C-alpha cells in the first residue's frame, strides 16, 4: 500500500509516523510544488506538482497516483482540500482513496464565518463576529464590542493576516490594509469570491487555549477526542502543549464529530474564558498540533492504514497518557541529493 502526501511542506514527522504504520508493506510518497520542500527529502518517493491553483493540478495528481500505484492521498493544505473533496469520486473510480471530508464539511471549516454559524447552531459558544466595518463600528458604539478586537481573513490558513487593533482608528487602518494585503497572499483567489466580506472582525477572548484532535473513522463514525492545552505558539502552529483530561471539551469534540461526520482528523481550537468554552475554528486535516497527541499515545496513522485495509482498528490506538508535554524544535535536512520526479 502506497500513501501519498500532497502539499507535504515540512511535515516530515507525518511521513515517519506513516512509514512506521506501514511497517515495510508500502511506500510513503510526498509531493509539493517546491522541490526543496523538507518532506520531499525524506519520502520514499518525491514528486513535484504544479501549484494547487494550476488548472492542470488534479489531472497531474491523478496521473501521479496511477503511475505510482497510490492507494490513498492525504492533503496537508487548506487550499487543496476543496479541490480534493470535489474530486473524491473520480479518484475512487481508479481505486484511489482520498482521505478527505465531504465538500460541505470542508466548506464549513474553511469559511470561518460559516464555522461560527455552525458552532452557534450546535449550541457551542463562539466569539461574536462581524463581516463589515460599519457593523463593527455600530457594535462598538452600542457597547457590544470592546477593544482589543481580532481582524482576520474569513477564509484563513496558517494564521495569515491576523491583527489585534486596540482602538477604532487602528481598526479602520487594519481593516483597509487587510483587504489590500489579502490580494498578495495565497488566499487571494478564494477571498475574491466575496471580496467585500472577505475579512472578519471578532470579539477578543483572553483565556486558556486548547487544541483538539477529534477522530472519526473513514466512514465518519466517532472514535475519540484528544485535548491539548496550548502552552506556546509559533508561526501559527502549536509549539508547546500538554495532553490533558478535559471531559467538557471531549464531549464537545464528540458533538462536532457526530454532526459533521468528517473523515479522520478534525483539528479544532477552543478557548476557555471565565469558565466558559468557546469554539474558535476547525480544520478537517492533520493539524500542526497532532504530534503532541501522537507522543501521548494516539496513533491515527496506524488507524488510517488499518481502515484503508479493512482491518479491525482497536481502541488501544486511541488511548493517551494525560500529562504528557511536548515541544517542537528545528531540524535541518539536506536538499542536494534527493531525486524529485
């Protein structure tokens, strides 16, 4: 069984986890638009694909999967998920399983405005949000919104473009600048779908931040929720965290899983503010915080391999040790010797 990671970037640890799960019964392949991608240097096969917004991207990806006898594709990129969700059936007709949730689930998670509405409909508290400067100004005047506030792209990824203005003048400047800067980011094309409402203003909630790995099987049935208390952040990713037992958040994870019926991992962020839990965002993929769950005992890669094979997947793969704390560190890999095809 060969597994291909697309937009593999620098998630080398996932390649190692899946290689251990395959235990010599298949290859772990990686593809990226950049031949210097760190993950490509440590894959069993490295491949260069065009950027995900290239019209030929999906056809090139399918050709690669057919040629390399790929059994499953796993994407690590928010912008690629909608493409793969729409193309799942086309790949499946060639015997290739794309490990991605349905288009509806991907859209709810990628569109942060829809995420807030989803949380509210499910009875989960979330930060109050506005899509226009005028409505936010009115909320400030009415005492419904106080500074600092959060300004961020509606269709966001990797904490791109997040700002924290502290007064109305700064908010006005940040709002205008955010719209201009979006046009120069990887989010430009998706934001153009509704440019006037492409930036959100949110209530700022100080408090304890948690990351959740909410796990379903490949049919969307719930298996577990692992909760991590975030201790430090770096470049939009969890840099240090501790796995904790938090029954209320574990229950919220189960509710999300049973309503969304997502596939594999749902990476979620929650805040605890004045004893109340607030849903912040969801990403239907492996998140940057997954390794903290893995070192505590969660083995989602081995579970995914088992599900792909049709094998029974025991609960022991989802058992974690509470109190395990982890910290990320930098590592160099050579980019001179790998042969990228």
